[in-house]
């Protein structure tokens, strides 16, 4: 086995071989520069593919005596094709190759993250579509506040994930710049064509400073920061799933595949995976802190400290991908208790704001209307009833502007649908938002 401290750029040697080969395999598409002959370039490319296949299958063993992944690949290539293999490293350094490999990894994994985010968003919008007419209490300070639609609540997480997607995409744009050709720190004297190798590897452009290029890990820090914030959003979702599936709240039931039983109490079903969604945020935030701490105060250009930026990147990416998949499955299989949610609206005076808004439509200043509504809440609480149970005479005693039409204002569904503004919970707005998201996701 190769010493992990020397293995360089990637978590698995199979992946490291592939990425080392990807940066080496540009000979075939590079414009002719007279540095390597077409025959040697063809031999190197065929040899690298053979080495990749034989290393991956275990036919070739890793040699501890060789310094790292790069030296192992080069030695096997020389064994495979002879003298031409000694030209593999022409105009290159492990420093710019590792920087290139890591960018290729970040770019590829960002694409996987975006796809996983979209799958979770698809599950959320499907549940929202199925629950447009399911009413529930909206909360502030974890206290019942105003009635909303369950669909509106679920789509709040789509809004978070949409921002996460944009951040990952934005980080990808800065990762998609090729440092290959920067050498160890001062480029090369050979007349290489950096633009051609960048195009062959699918990069948008090339880096503009060789010192910065080999020591830059900003792209990794940005991607991990985006992962960490996405994990924070998933932790919020996980916490709500824990609350909603508790016996005290009982708004939803989680599928057994995402729960576990108690080792002692046979009646219990614990929302373990939702709890892990909460906890994994700490791991990803820790990865981001590790990255920025490693890079802090590093002198130019390459330093071995930069090896420690790799593991946090891999861990943050892999953790987020796993959590997105788990969250998708949990959301897709949740069963909601619409009756329990609706009953919760009828406790806690959630219609108090409607009384205040009603008075505002009667030309009462909002602050006065707010005070009147608060007074009526106190009366209802003392009597142990909800606001709709107060007779019209009681309302008029609090303010003469109340009339018989106030009853419509105390109906939760009508109250929700009066909030018919962009971003609001009215049925028409929720349906429009569902349609917009479906069009965005192509579903």
C-alpha cells in the first residue's frame, strides 16, 4: 500500500489513477508543438489506459518504494510502453497536476450535487402538489402564529435548496479554470499550449498566474462552504421532521425505512435519519473550518499543507450527497395527518391577525386594530374558547366597526387565500409556484 501521506490528490487510488491519467491524456488533442512526437503521444495515451485498467483490477500492485500516486503511474507506464513513458512528465509538475486533478474532482462532484439537490426538490414539489389544500399552523418562535398551506411550508425548503444549487453552480464556475502548465511554481520553458490542454479537459479557461495557480484552493473552500450551508438547510428540515413525527405534534408519519426501533422499548419508532440530518451539518461546517484554517497564512506557492485540503473536500461532498439522497427518500415517503394539522389551527387564537386586518379594512389604524384584537384574545382565553366562538355583540363591544361579514374573515382557508401576493400562501400563488418549480426542474 502507498503511504497515504504521500498519495497526493484523491481519496481512492482508483480515482487518483483516473484523474492523473485525465491530465496526462491531453497529448492526443494538443496542437502539434514539436515537444512530443505523435507516435510517443499515442503510445502514452494507450499505455495510460492500460495502466488504469490493470491498477483498477488489481493486476498491478502499488509499490511503497515509489513516492506517490504519480510516481506509481509513471513507473507502470514505463514498464508498459518503454522509453516513451519517460516523457510523460514533460513540462509538468505534480503541483500543477494535483491542482488540476482537484479542480476536475470539484467540477464533477458539483454536477452530482446539483443533480441530487434537484431530486430532493422534485420530492418536495410532489408532496406540495399533493397537499395544496392541506392546512396547517405556521410558526414563529415555535409558537402557532397564522394558518398556512402545507404546500407553502414545503416549498420554503425548495427556496433554500434553490439557493444552494445556485451557490454550487457559482463555485463550479471558478473551479472550471485550468492550472495545468503552471509547473511547480514558475511555469515551463517548453512551448506548451495551455489553452489546448484546458479545452481537452473541458475547462473554460486557464489560470493567469502560476504562483497562485499551484497554491490556490479557493474553489475547494467555496464548494465546501456551499455544502456546509446546504447541510444547515437539511438540518432545519431534519429538525422539523423530528418535531412533526413526534407523538406530541403528530403532523406526519415517517416510513419505517427511515426510522429505527428501540433496543429496549418495543413500542418506539425513532426518527434516526432525520436526527442525523441535523447532526451532519456540524461535520460539514467542520470541514469548511479545516480548509480555511489550513490555507490561512500559507506563503506562496505550493506547500505540503495543501494536502490537508483534500480530505475535508471529499468528506463534505460525500456527506452532502448521502444526506440529500436520504432527505429525498424521507420526503417522498412521508404521510401527513391533514386532520391533525387542521385541528391545530383551531387552538391558540391563530385568527387574531385576521381580526386586526378586518378592522384595517374599516379604516381603523393598524395599531388600534392590533390592540382591539389583543383585547379579544384575552377575553376568549379567559372563557376557554377560540375567537370564532365570540358572538358579534362581544366583538362590537370591543369596536363598533365589526359587522356580520367578520365571520368570513375568521375562516382559516379564506384567511390564507386573502394573502394573494407573490410569495404568499394563497392557493393561486402556491399553484403558480409549483408550476414554476416544475418547469425549472423539467418535471
